[in-house]
C-alpha cells in the first residue's frame, strides 16, 4: 500500500497576523444580467414579499452572513445616473447600459436596495460614477443619502419615503478606471486627481466615511503597480483602501494550473501592499493604506454563451457561470489567501451574489446553492476571529503561476468562543494527505467537527433538480492525540477542522 503523503502545519498562539475584519466576507450586486431582476427582486414571484423582494434568496444570504454588499456596479456604474434610480418608479427613465449592452429600467433603485439591505441584514458599499460623471455626483449622492434634512436633496430623500438618512459609510470611487473597456476610462494621473477630489468632497460632507480608490483590474494589466503608485501619489490623503480585482478560469482544462491560481492571487496582494508602502515612504506618511479586494471569483464558463446574447434587452441570462467542484476548491484557496493577508486585506467581495457569477442561483420555481456556496459559507461563519501565522510544510508542484503547495491552509483562533479553526484545501488530485499540527498551546481543545467537501468528479455541478450533488459532509478524519492534531485530507478536498475547548 502506498504511504500517505505528509504535511505539517505550524502555528503559535502568540504569533498573530491580524484580527479578521468581517468585511472580508462581503459580496457584490451589480445591475447586470439577473443579479437584481429575478435574483433579489421579482415582483409577482411566489417567493416575493410585499416589496417584490425574493425571500428565498434573502434566507440564503442570511445563511452566508454577508456583512456588506457592493452596489450598483461594476462596469454598469460608469454610465449610471444615480438620480434615475429614485422617486416614483413610474417616472424613472429607461436607459441603455453600454457596459453590458442592455436596457436598465431603474425599477429597482437606491431606496429599494437600502430596503433589501435591511431585510437581508447587510450594509451598503456604494459606488459612485467617476467614469462619465465626477465630483458633483459625489457631492449630490452623499447629500441625498447621509444628510438628515434641511437641504434640497436630503428633503427629496424624505419626500421619496426615507425620513432618516441612509448613513452609507463605505464608498467606492468609481470602478476599474484603469480598464480601456470602462466608460470614461482615464489615465492613472487623471483618475488619481478626480478620486482625490471626490474623496475630499465625500469627507467634507461626512467626515466619518471611508473611501476605496480603484486599483488595477487585475495583475496582468500593462499599467499594474505603476497605476497604484500614481493613483496613490495623487489621492493618498483621502484614500483609505485601494481595490484589487481578479477572476480565474480553467479554459485550458488544466486543473493543477487552475488550482494554483491562488499563488497568483497571493503575489498580487503582496505586490499591491509593497506599492502602497512605497508611496507611504515617499510621502513620509504615518497613514497606512489597506486593501479592498472587492471583486474576486472564478469566471469563464459563461463567456461563450454571452457572445450570443441579443443586445438592448432587459436583464438577460448573462454571466451565469454554472460552477463545478474544482471551482469550489479554488474558491476555498482564494478565501484562505485573503485570510492569510488579513493584516492588510480588510474588505473583500465575492463577485457576485445571485445568478451572475454567483454562489446562489434562482429560477421561477426556486433557489439553490452552487458548489462555491460552501467554502464561502464556512469561511464567513467560522472564519471570524484572529488569523494565526500559519506555516505549511508540504510538497509543491510546478504551475504557470510558479511553485504551488499541494496543501493550502490557514488557522483562525477565536478566544471568545474558545475555538480553533483550520481551513485547508488538498489540491492533489490523486493522493490523500496526513496533516499534523502541534496544538499543545491550546490545552483542552478537542476536535468538534471535520467538514469535508469532495467529489470523484471535478466537473460535478449542482442544479435545481440535483441541488446537493456537491455538498459537504461530516467525517471522522481528525483527532487530537498527545497535543497534536492529526487529520487526513482526502485528495481534491476542501476541509474545515474545528476544535473547541472542552475542559
């Protein structure tokens, strides 16, 4: 019998990376495809409440404990007029959305979103249009949202049904402004200037807000790193976070390379941190710029179908990736990567939340969980606490992203709950791994549960007819013996090993 492969994880109770900011488990709803219409809002549906909001998706979002949702875009926002989305629905204009080639009816707008957010128990991360608009938009929309009363726009909000301010505290200064595909695309210097002025305007009106400036749309952009440097040179004083976006796909059907994409994500984060700290040094500043990884996911399954869509229609089936089991493994590794950088990544948004490259899918007859729902669920519900510096000694394999470890892992300690949680992905497609971790510093801790997500078929998917085709199970693969956690991670698996103090 072949000897099982080995990995050793080392932690120290006193060597902490950072406390996890809950916003790292956030998500994203854009006016794109069926994310809004038929996703979270569908008047007439048997699942809709009195406001037309789908209660089945609200229930799943609450299960995920999503803290913040970025809205309303995305590429959409760079051609969006926020004032189109308020006031009597019958008077709101229908507009073309050049970003996605569709018609936006504005039936669902700012007030509807804030009402949905309250019901879904999420907070807003609102994006302003710095593509085709600018500083005046920043001034007007925050006055409408955050001033109590006594001005034209705050009183207009009250007239439109919201007596109290929305109190939006987290603002994105545009979207992917480095991308030539973006409406109103700008150079780094141009964007840095307008981001600075828009941020100043927001903080003039409400000094308690935080601002996210646009970083690179991905690390392959020709302007990557020089973009961040230039933007921060211009906007450092008003910027609190700089954004990162990335999506991965297995277009070559090379699963080992695909699963190694988290290596690229790790390098992306480290490079942006270094660039932020370079500008900090040049400016002799005491202020630290943190990161908002406010778009990340797998995205490639729907690319071909989207080339065949008819233009200028309303909310078509667009960007509807049907995720398989290997996608869930990579999403797990990406979550681990975000947590390992919790000292600088304070916000992250899985893009997106419903129907559009999303963990949740809907039809007229129901809603179901895609494969990627589960690692997101586990990380969000069990990954809050303090990240311990997690060293993994394990074999690596060559990939297009560089050497990739066969096992990705991170450990979260929650002193209040007296729990210790290990998240781990075994990327080896054939071999199980025996993992050991010294837990003598956590005396009295025993294995409470080992949650396992695995499947013989890397391409297995969940459907409305078979929603549990890929679903987690509880296993008995972990135990604590003589102060050592001993776990078996099956080949191609996502694992959550949860320890709790029992004595």
